[in-house]
């Protein structure tokens, strides 16, 4: 592959309508091409259904797609989101069976809890006639149920829709043990990266102590998403330093789910994720003015 400029535009955390986004593969690729992105990764939650189409469309526009998925895991009493890069959805090698099983188990569980939540909401006297349109022939997942509850006026946003599901005795999520996710991903030759380690919302912040405990338990993550849309410059610098301290890879992602929601794809610099890109035989040039360009701590 042609060597990328040090400041080539990349975004290694994008979502589509395959999970809880609204980007269609066509619209996403059109946006990426119009804004001169060179390398991206589609990382829908717990599914790779959009990866093949995005890859095909992007290739025609000169954009490299790294296959990815954001896997919902559980460890130490809470959920953690793991970006797994480098495993193609059509990978049928024996080494990939364990990872394919992780995604299949999550898919089955999500469909089960979605149907259960649908029944319980409707049994509570809140019909969901828009669900079929929202689902649009895709596997029924909890996100579709939440969106239907909002459209029908039973909730005002995803937070209150999730609260409604809980109120009627349902659930809207599924996860797999962190150790299973990481082990299966690495067995398949994938790279397991902690998503948004500094995002202080429902998923919570990952501390240095958390990482040390994971390592002590044999859960050896490959990298950290140090550059993220809501990280401060101080957080970015701290996570980059933590990654270097433990010889981990660094990723950069916007977590874009739809146009301007929460943000558009972000043009991160390729040299901020040089070592990760190198794992996929994507070389990145050294900045002409400074050999340590990959240590830049700016998040913008």
C-alpha cells in the first residue's frame, strides 16, 4: 500500500444503521470520500453486518476500511466496550470460530431481550405500531424497540425509553465476559482496544488501576482509544502515556453514529495511530519537521 502522509485523515470508530446508528453504508462512504478520509474502521455494536458493503463502496473511492466491531463486555461488575480490529466478517478460519461465536451469542441474546421488551411494553398498554418500519427487516434488537417507544410518545429520548423497558421488567443490553472477548479476538488475530477510556457517562472511565487489574488477571488488551471526541487534551495525553508505558497501541475515533450525531467522522492524523495502522500493513510517513510526531498529544 502507498505510504500515508503523516497527517492523512483517519477515523477508526464509526457506526451505521446495522446497530444503533443512522449512517447507511452509501451515505457514510459519500461523506468520507467528500472529506478526503484515507483509512476508517466500521465498528458497529456487536455486529459486522455493514462491514462488507462499506468496504466495497469505500474501495471504489480509494478509502481503506479496517474491519471492526465494538463488542459489549462485562468485567468487575460493569460493562466495557472493546473495539476489535482486523477480523473480517467472512473469516471462516478455525482460529476465528471462538470470536464468531462471541458475536453469534450476543446477536441471539439481543434478539431475545428485544422481543421480550417489546411484549412487555405492549402488555403495559403502550402499543408499538412503528416497530416494523423502524426495524426495516433487520434482526430485531433492543435499539429498535427503544426508538419505537420514542416515536409513539411513550418516551422522550433513549434514556427514558431504557428506563421504561426497565420499569416493565425488561432489559435492553447484553454482554459477554471481557476475558472471553479479548481471548477470542486475539486468537483470531484481531486487535482488542479499549473504547473511549475517558468517557464519563454510562460506560464510565477506565482508570490506570483498572488496567493494572486486567493485566494481573491475564486480560492483556492490545490498545487504548486515546484520541476520542470527548477526551480533553489532558486525558488524551494521559492515555497516550499509559499506552506507551505498557507497550500498547493507540487508536483514534469519533464514535460517529449519524450526520452530526453526536459528531461527524473526525479527521484524526494518521501518525497518531501509526503503530496500529502498521499492524495492517498501512505505512505512515514521519512528519518532516519532527520525528516524534506520533507522540503528539493534541486531541484535535
